[in-house]
C-alpha cells in the first residue's frame, strides 16, 4: 500500500536533487529537501516490503461447515 507513496516521494526527491525544479525560497534548500524526500521514499518502500511481504499476503481460508 505504501509502495506507491514511496515511489512518489522518491520521484519528487530526485526532481529536486537533480535540479529539474528550483524553488527560490530563502528558507528551503532544494538539495536538502530532495535528499530528505528520497530517503523518505526509500524508507516507505522498504518498510512496506518488510511489513507485508508478497509471499505472505495470500492466505487461503476455508469458509465451509465445521468438520
């Protein structure tokens, strides 16, 4: 679920790090903001894979009468 958020944060961070967009605000450093977003994106992707790995997502349930 958080993989999509991680990808968005990663892309936004790389946009700022690679100077595709420059923000001219005195209190925001584009490069630092970009690296923070990259790290947050990687962390979101890694945590989403650790918490719910794909091989544990599918569970089979039997919803029939008790034996």
